[in-house]
C-alpha cells in the first residue's frame, strides 16, 4: 500500500478539482435539475479510468442510470453503488457560501452533495487510478473487475432501481459490493455498515364533514382531529410496542456474529442525548439495549399531524379533516407491502374503517451475512488503513436502496467511505474533511487489492 498511498497524496488536488466540477452541477432529483448533464459527467468520469460506460435513460421511468465496467485480471468482480442526485439546497440563507460552489476552509470542504454522495464516487475513482498506476500488470489492469452502478433517483426513494437491477442482473453480476456511504465516528474509528432498515411511509386521513364548523358543535359533530388521534393511539402501546397484529412476525432474529458485533459497539448515546436535549430515551434504554433498538428493532413514527387552525391567535373551529404522515422503519424480513396491508386490517378491526390510507411508499430492508468473508476483508483493511479498530454495524438505523442489489444479484454489501458525524448531509453547509477523504480513498484501494490477492 505504500506506493498507493504516495500516489493518492500526490494526486489529491486533481481529485478535488474533479469534485468541484461535479458539485457545481446542481443535480437535484426532486427539482429535475441538471440531471442529463450530470449523468453525462459521471459517464466521462468513469471513462477517465478506462471503464466502458453508458447512460441508460429509457429502461424504466425515472432519471438516467450510469453503468460502467472496468475489466480486471481475475474472475472476481466488485460492484460499486453510488448516486449522482442530491437533496435540494434550500434554505439558501442558511449556507455560509453558495451551495453548488465548493468552499474550502482549512481541511473542510463545503458544498451540496459533496458528502452525499459525490465525494464518495470521486474518492473511489482516485483509489482506482492509484492502483492502476502502481500495481504490476499490463496496461494498468486491476486485480478484480470493477462494475459501477450510479443512479439519479436515490434522494427521491429510488423508485426505479429494483426494476432496473432485475432487468440488468446479468450485466451487473458481481461477487461483492460497496454501497454509497461509510466514514468514521466521532473518535475517528472507521464505520462499516452491513445493511439498512427498510421503510413504509404512509399518509392517514380522517374526514368527518364536508367543511369545518363552529366549535360550539363539538358536543354533537364528529371532530376529524380527535378521530385521527384515536386511530393513531391504537398503533403503539406505552411500552413502544407496535400493536398491529402480525407486525413482528417476519422479523429475522440476530445471528451469533451480529450479536457479537452488537456487543463491540461503542456506547455513544449520551452524546446523542445531550445534542438533542432529551431527558431520557424511550424505555430508558442505555448501552447495549440502546444499540439493539437502533439496529434490530422496527419502528412506528408519527412524522407530522395537520388539522384545523394552527395560526396566530384564536379561531374556535371544529376541523372536518385531519391528516398525519407516518413512517415504519422495517428490519429483515419485513415486507413494506405486507405491513401496509396489516395496517389497513388493524384500523378496520379497531373501528377506523373510515380513516383513509391516502398514500404509501416503501423500500425493503437489507442486511448482509455478517459471517461472509467479504466482511472480514473490509474490516481488516480498515484496521490497517486507519490504525484503529473498525466499528461494525450489522445494520444502519436509516434506509438506503441496498435491497435490489442484495436480492437480485445476491451480493453482500458493506460501506467504506469518506463521511463523518458532522457531514450535514441533507442540511446546509454539507461538508467533508480532507483527512477522511484520503483515508476513505486508501481504504477502498486496500479492499480492491485484498480482493485480488484472495
């Protein structure tokens, strides 16, 4: 790795120039901004390392997907999953500099998408160039074939990805895969995530009359806000247990290795408690119990409730309609479609057939086999590069579109990247820290090299 490290250090400025140009493309999927231009830019970046690349824009509804392949000298194949779309930059007034112009302040670089997810792809391409420059072999061939899948819809839920991966499963076939994220924790230990929770997002609506009425009718006219609150109250009990019949039936028990990784996790919840200003966590959990809930427990969360008058001053109104948005974070092997059906049956059985499920959208959970040899490859190379023991999360608490690759391609996926706890992804002043960018790049290079040697 000595020569690889020297190359990465010597060519860092070139990579940062590429990253500046990449961030300058305001590829906000939700606003359909600069999508075609950014997909073309990604294609050119992949071709710059010798990959054959193609922008596929008509295979399924949604933004174009960029596929690439760089042939290696062995039969092993590594798939790299990334996305080129970014979150909206609003509110602009909370940025300390224009969001689509990279600003450097010491070792910190700011810009929308610089961490989520453009910096990760640029880092991986730098790792590939370093290996091509220093490894023995003809024409800079890598020891493993690299395949790229770079989509443009991740920030709007990747609605086409499952269909796309299924359609192109032969072209995308690989042995192992790195997903989009990764980085370090607050103490600088590398984080390796082996999966994600899924999600079911729903919108519930209660309607009790044609229009709002005077609150004096509260003794006789049904109140939509109360109707919705009563329906919501049936979903969870006071011990945070979801009451929907069958909700937990498909939950996969943790394996022995996953339990071992859980026991090794650092207990950092006190920092979270102080940052959020909460007196205590649900059910008073701390330590291993806290980590267990974050990793292995599904959730039911009210995201917001709207009804009646909430403006300044008094308005004595009886609302005719009330709406709530909820999400359920799901764990393997829960199915978002199945949970949606169970939710409907539950509301009906509880006497709330009139409460409408107005919209629902979901992604499947996914979790790699913690005993797969690839996990040890990622873990041991992280230890060597960072000089610290990695933190292995059997699953993250959030949701990313990993299920299509794990399900259709049968590949284990792990993270290796450039993020840090204050990267501010999705928020103003999104950023990366240069030492983390360099270490994440060296980690990916080490993974590729180790895979080729195995």
